[in-house]
C-alpha cells in the first residue's frame, strides 16, 4: 500500500510526500503507525476530524467504514486537507 501526503500533512512529515507502511490493516492502525513515526501531533492532526480526511482507493472513508476501513496490499491512501470556502 502507498500513503500520499498533501499540504498541511507535509509539515509533520518533514516534506515526505509518500511512504509504504509496514503493517497497517485499517485506517485506525495506519494513524497509529504514522503517529509512532512522525509524533503525537501528527496523529492528532490525522484524527482531529476537521483538519484532514482520508481517501482509500479514491473513496472517502466515511462511506467505507470510517477509521475501521480495511487496508489491503496495493491500496492507495491519500491524506488530504479539509477545504472550506464560501
């Protein structure tokens, strides 16, 4: 699986734009793994609810099981900033 980071997430990853996690089997486990790698502040950014959202293979996780969405080898996960406008 590949995780791609955009915009605000790059501040936490030191500019790393993508990585291939070791063993995450769900989005929740992925957040834990990324928090262990990049720190608790990044984990809070990921799970804060209003700062970013996850796409797994192009689908928002709120339609696929939320944080319990299963991750499989070959999946593409994108961590995108929440955009607000008027």
